[in-house]
C-alpha cells in the first residue's frame, strides 16, 4: 500500500471524508488524493516521493511559486518577532497601503483571514450601507460557504433561491436571487422586478469555480449601469482574480474596456496572503466608515491582520510589481494553454482554452462555455480520464472540471514543455 493510501485511510478515521476542504478528496475524479510533503518552485512532492508540476498553486496564492526567497525571508523574520499580538502592527498599515495603491476603486480596506470571511463581511456592509436586504449572485460563482451564499436558483425570477447545503434554513436564503452568468435579458428582468430591493450584486468577474469563464464586456457594462441606476452596490469577488489576472485585478481589465468602470466593493484573498490565511475587502471611505468601530456594521476577527500573514502577503505584492512580471507570467500561461490545445487538436480531441495573467482553464468542448450549465455539459468523463493520465505523468491539474488552473512565475519553458509533452501522450 502506498503512503498516500495509508494516510488517506488514517485521515478518514479522524477527518470527515479524510480532507479539510471537499475538492481535495478527489470525489469528482475518483482515486486517492495525494498528500503533499513539500514543494519548491513549480513542483510539489507527495508522501510517496513522487514529484508533480503544480498547476493548483494552493488554488491561486502561490503566484511566485513555492518557497520564493524574498517571501521566505520576510516570513522567517516576522515569525521570530511574534506570531500574533491581538493589537495593531505597522505591517497591517503597509499592506493596506499597498493594496490601495494597486486598486484605485477602493479608499479603505479591512483585513480578515479567509475569502469566505471577506465576502460574508462585505455583503453585510453592503446591506448596512444601502438599508436593503436582497443579494443577487450568479449560478456557478462561489463566494465562500456563508449561509446566504449557499443557494441555487429558484424556479423563476419572482422566486428566490433554495439552500444547496443541509443546515442552511430556507429563511436565510430567502433574500438571495440567483441568475445565469452572462444572461443579459435575465439581468434586465431581475432589476425590473426587484431593482429597489437589491442591496448588492456579487460576481466573480472571471469565474474560477466553474473552471475559467469570463463575464462578457457587454454584460459587465450593463450590470454596472443597472446597479448605478437602482442604487445597488456592485461587488467584485476578486479572491481568485485579484493580483492574479493583472496587477490591478480583473477590475483593471474591465476599466480598460468600459470607460469609468469600477465596482463599489472589492473582495480579495489568496495572492495578497502569498499562501498564508489572509483576505480583505475594501470600498470608498464613505462606505467603509460604516464598519465598527466607526459605524453600525459589526465585523471583527482575532487573527485579522496577522503579523506573519501580512509579512508573507506584503513580500508577495512587492515582488509581483517588478517590471515585466505580468507580461512574462501571461506569456507563459498562454504558451501552456496553446500547447494543450494544439496537442488536443493533433489527437482529434475537441478542447477550448482561455487564460488571463496567471489563471487558465480548458474544456473538452468545441467552444468556450459562457455559463455554468454549458460548463457542466462539457465532457466530464473525458476530463476525469485526462486528469488521471496527467497525474500519472507527473502533472497536477485541479481534480475537478469546474476548477480553474494557475501558473506561477516559477513555471518556466521546461515545465510548460514537459506538460505539453505529457498531454500529447495522454490525449492520444
């Protein structure tokens, strides 16, 4: 029996499903999850000593790769000074200033410890700022596991969502409306019916939880206009895309295409923590000042702004601002997806690909899906076979067709070439 198998057996006795986050269990693709012992650069090594090219990157944070020297130095120094104080530190201020410098749409930011916490708190702030209760979200977008967000669409736009998790009372999601991603007519109808009740529309501008799906520019432009016209707040969930698809996040890409575009509230995670538990949400000063201790919207956290996490995040944000960083990262990511698509084409296998910055997706389909339903209609069984064939060849993609992939600055031409060569074997 392999060490991965024995560790998984042990884990299942003491941890539900043997994992501390569901997608790690390989339920979507089958088989035994790999227990990782260490990682460096673009590679991870499992409990059996097997090395993999890592395209998960801790689900996005490791934009510099594993064990970057500048990040290691910052974390080691911070750890010597103290793990946690329960009091303010200068580094919290420095990290907030760095985020504000890179994201012009926000004037103040509050640091928290997870993407779920950031999204949950931002939604509460939006409700407090508008005095309204209704939330609009989109099918296939994931904003953490807060009760009000674990919801699927109702039978129509006049009916609200139903919980997708046991333990979530129906009355908790009674103010959550779920729409189809990129569906303009449905968006118009929702605002016509409920415009004066909507506190906030929350969206992943480039969805990473139904693989890689972009909100179209016309859709995003109209969403911004409708929110403004009806007094609703537009919330960008950039936990995945923030400082990953571009230095200014996905919102900087839409600002180039839509004059004057910016969201009202932004949520960040992953890259800003560099692999440590850290996230944030921000908005204009007038909105953020509604948070305690200044305003009536309560939010708190014992480990918020943790000194070791902020050291890790600050070092990461400073490294990604080096000249040419995103140009190089984007080129490497494009080289990867173009190589995968060429390998599929040569094997006679339909594959659609897309990428932005260091984030990518591929689908076994003739064209890129535009919404969750289209993603789920792609060839799941072919994906599962491909995943295992690549894993056997030392390439670690996300273990589910509905998850995006990530390239780091540590992925070089050699790693891309090795991946594409493995894909040619697997696809044939």
